[in-house]
């Protein structure tokens, strides 16, 4: 049996299983500035998958989700062909069997701190996604309350930040309100849990969809690729704290004579290693688990 590839993204491939299910496989690919690097980051796909499962378990009582199983033994016939010569072992720990969902055409972002594009907007206009904020805030300052700050899903180029009213116009006011309430509460819970492990969740992006008429958490959930995780001991308002993500890669690329267009420069081995270590450390610190205990661990 051969599974049909229905979508290949920067990091994941989606395969058709049947009318109700998809197989989602996270790769070790990494992108920066919307360009995919030639070199893979060891363990990245396993980290993204294991982290998603960690949070889906923690948030299971808050909302339904798309997960059927992450156990390689429960994957559908044909999955073994995706692992090459290694068979199922080649995708173990990176593959999820999920239910199909009617996905919302917006990115559901929640910000608890002023960082990234939000900080840039605030510097320019004093607003965050069009909402006025108090004067005098600094980079990395905690916001008075977590804010739901949606964006469009661009098929090409960059997503566009939009206001809540614009989101309501796109998907309808009831769906927009339900998405906001679910995402803000999920963020609050995750932020509280992460703080207990010495990690600040500065912001995160959720993907939501309707399954059997209910709004469900889908795709990756609170991973280093979809979130900004800061070590609490390094957080200092007025600075840009280090993140448990692709920061070593971004920092190195910023120092190169590169126009941020393909092809990217070749990554040195130490940058690949440092980036991999950052992903693994983020998962283990937040979850309290060892990545060695997750499916697909190398002997």
C-alpha cells in the first residue's frame, strides 16, 4: 500500500490515509527567514512531535484534538515505506496518525510578552495588532494580559497580522470568539506549567480546526517552532532573551553576507549541533522527560 502525499511543508509532510485520517510526519528540516536550509538538524522532528504530544496530554480536558496515535505500531499500512530502508523505525517518533479537520484559515497567536513582530509594531505605533498598549513598555516586557493576535495564513510569502475584528470577518464572530477563548486559556495553562520548570512562554501559535462540529487543537502544539520559549533566569525586560529554538542558526545567518534568498549558506557542524542541542534541551526542560524515552530513540 502506498500513502498519497497531499502536502509538503517547510517541516512536515501530510499523507492521505483514508477519508477521515491523515499521517503527519515531521522532518529534521529547518528554515530561517523563510528559506529551508540544506542541512538537517538531528532530533528536531522527534522533539516537535514529542512536545506536541506532551501538550496535547496536558490540555486534553480543555479541548478535543486531532491525535489518534503516535505509537509506530498503530500507524496505518504503507507507513513503513516512508522510513526508507529502516521501515517504521525510520519515522518512529516523528509520525502522528491524526483525524482530518476543517481548518480555520487563520493563525491563532497568543502573546504574553512583547517580542518579535509585536515589539516592532509597538515601537512604530504604540499598538499590538491594532490594539493600543500602555506607553513605556520595553522589549520582552510582560503584557498586562495575554492577547489573542491572529494573522492570515499566506500561501506564499509572509502571514499578515490582523485584528480580532478582521478575523471575525474571515471566519465569523462565533468561531473567532471560540478560537480566542480556547487559545488564551491554553496559553495560560501552558505558561503556568512552563514557569514551574523555569521557562517563560513568551508567545505561541495555535492551529485550530473543526472535528465533528467541535473546535479542536491540530497540527503542532506549543513546540519550539511555533512558540518563543525563554529561560526564566535569562529574562530581562529591555533585552532580547535567548530562546530554546533556532536562535543559534538565526544569529549565525545574520552574521553572514547573505541576502536571505535561496540558496542559503552551508551550515557549519557546530551550528547544526548547537541548534539540535537547543531543541532537545527545551523539550526535556519543559516536559521533565528525556527525549531518549520517546519513540525512535537511537541505540
